C-alpha cells in the first residue's frame, strides 16, 4: 500500500471499524500505514455473532458461533441485515434490537483495541454499506454510542476500500468501480479521482445479498441430493447443516468435486457436489449481481468501457464462481492485490487519521452521494381541475454528491388553505405511501385562492447523513426548520444512556478466559456430533482439560488444552 508518511508516530485513539454482517475488524493508523488490531484470540477477524447465557454472560465472536450448535436459542448472527428495523432478538429470555447486538460486537472490539494499544479508545470511524439508507446509518451510529464510542464520522465501505488501496494518491485521473460483496450485503460504487478529490459518482446494491446466500445455496443443493426437507431438520441440525455447507463452499473453490457430510438423526450422510452443480445452484444469485452494476453505471452516465479499474472487496469475492462471473461481466480482470476481508477496516483507519489531520496522510477531499432520493408528498393536477394527492416530489435525487442543498417551490392546492404540511420522505416510488417516512413539519400561511400562496422547501443533506429541512412562506418570509434525526426507533441521549446502563450488566467474557471457553465449547459441540469410540475419546480429553482448569496449574492447563485442540483438529479432518 502506498500511503506517504513522515514524522513521529502518535497512536491515534480514533480507530477505524468495519462492522460486518459475518465478520468485524478494528484498525488503527501507524507511521507505517494502517494496521489491523488482533482480537483476544490473536486473529484479525471477529465473527459478528453474539451469545447471551442465562446468567447474563456475553460471548462474542468464535465462542458465540460455536455455542450456536449447542444452544441455538442463545445466539444471534447476521443482525446487520436488520439494522434500522424494529426486529426483536430474544437470547436467553432477554430482548435485543439489532443495534444493541452490534454494540456488543463493538464493545468487544473496543476492549481488544484498548488491551493492544494500552490506552483508552473513545472514538471511531465506522464503515457502512454504501446502500444503507438514513435509518440504517443512524442505527449504526447508535450502536457505536451504546458501545461507549463517539461516532462523528461514518464512511461508506467502497470509499474506505478506495482509500485503503491508495487510489486517492494516484497522479492521474481515474474512474473505478468498487464491487463489494460481503457476508450479508452487496454494494456497487463508481468513484472518480481528479486532482485531490475522490468523488463517489453513483451507488447501487442489495442489503439482502451476500456470502451467506451462497452458503444457503450449497445447503439447499445438499438437501436436494439427500432428499431431505429443511423444515424436517431440528434447530441444531440446521445449524450443523449450514456449518458444513460453509466448509463445502470454501472447499469447492479449489476442487472440481467436494464431499459434504452431515449427521442426520444419528446417521452420517455424505454427498458429492461438483463445481458445475454449485454454479448452476447459484445462477439466480449471480443474476442479482448484474442489475445493481447496470444501475450504478446508468446513474453515473458511464459505460463499462469507461471504467479504468475494478476493485473487489468483501469476503464473498474470494469465491471463484463470483470471480469467473465478474470477469465475464466486466471483460477485464479485477484488482485483487489486497485482502478483501481487511480492506474496509484499513480504509476506515486512514479516514480516522485524516479526521485527526495526521501529517502522515495526504490531504484529500472525500465526497459521497445520497444513496436514496429525498423528497416530499404533493398534490398533482392530472387533468384540468382534477387533482390527485399522495404523489412523491423529489428534492434531492439519489446519487447527488453531498453535502447538497436543493429548494423546491410548492403552491397551495386548496382555496383558503391555512397550513402547509411537509412530509419528509426517502425512496424512489412515484407514490408517497411506498417511500420511507422520515418526519414532518407544519407552517401557517395566509388564506387565499388556491395557487396564490407558495412555500420554498429546502433540503440540506450533509456528509454525516444529517438532513435539515426548511420551509419558508414566500409572501411573509416566515420560516420553520427541523433536523431529521431518525424514525420512531430513534433514541434520545437520555434513552441511550439508560440503555447503556441496562446493557452494562452483560459481562463480556474476560480475555484470559476466552481461549479456554472456546476450546471447551467447540469440544462440547463435536462431542454431540460424534458417535461410538470417537465420542468416548473426546470425552476423555475434555474431562482431562476440565480437571486441569479446576486445578489451576498453568502448565497442565496448556498441556491438556493443546492435547484437546489436536484431537479436535483430527476430528474436524475426518
């Protein structure tokens, strides 16, 4: 990575975080460029999985993922897909919103960073999918606040990737397309570099498409071959099936044929799956990729031939079926020189350094776009003297470069109208009812014949996704303003503080205990999935490790843990 630097390093307490659907990462900026901070297990990736037991203990990451097979009603995953919604997750009888579960992941990352850096971490730049609407972005910011982090700046994932690639440091003007296929979301962004400005030209995507869907395709293919129905599987069997499907999905990358095994009602099932069969099973998913690519190019007024570079980010872009499809689609080989799992977090860390005005980072202007159209509800005349209400009037259209401020003049629709109500909406439908309601305000106007009085409606949308709405009466000059801060699910500062206190009783497992807990949980899961002598052998290793933990002798704990780990690895290879 070519990021110019100079001067003496000062560890920045503004970190960069990639809060992912499947995995999350945290990074910071050093004099050598951005670096990933390893978690308590020494790994860069922390699975975005949360488990809460009956005693209020929180497990985040790999241990939580292992607990899914044993205690599925205590575990939540892929909750990023539900950010900004009212979905209620119940873990061990306790209720959580998606942003609250995300806050527990962020809390674990924050603790890992503080342990690694030896200093308190108080602020973060968090990445969000480019196609996240206003509600989802605010839920992400709220998750950071609930984790005890100040979040003044968010960065779109494709922009973060471009920054990490060092594209802002190129000397010639460049157009590039960022293809971001993560665990649960999909974005296509077109960016243009000119002088020292990195401008997002257009974004498109799908908040419900990602690597998890390609895993599901593998699972369905296995069920089809085994003549089984998903609804006939127990909750634990379903968890087991998708874990094996994930393994097969990764294995088929390097093989023409893979063997997928699955323990069903004490019977070990095994089926062969070919690359061609899997590719056909994923055909519908691949077709869903094509449309956002076409839409982003159309919105940017470009053709594929106008794109100089294609960048791949997101773990799902490792899949050969995805890469093969993209090579055919783009008619060129994408740039894959960076780790697709880490790119966004590294870019967020560079953005954090820019926010601090670090000397080591070249000053660059980053622009973004409004992902969805913002407008209001109006009455339209469709024939002489005939009116229809409930229509949508765009004010700031999608893919407008932000910050932006646009004004629309609207006239009264009825005689002796005394008030004008401005309903603030977000979406692309011609009809107001089909778009997302963000808020509303009213203003008094002088009575008179319809069409005589007018109001100027001004929308101002800034880089931090804050929308200010101003309504001014043209004849009197009277005006009213409001800042749209969210939906019915928006929390006040007092509510956030109260919820932080309520969540504080949840204790994330101590760092020095995590590895032991992970090994035990994994062992318990594999014990349930084995039979006969293999099960008895595992029991002996588990019992020896548990005895060592009770004894408290460090050397014995290390020795028995290593022996158990080895047994588990051998079992995994079976």
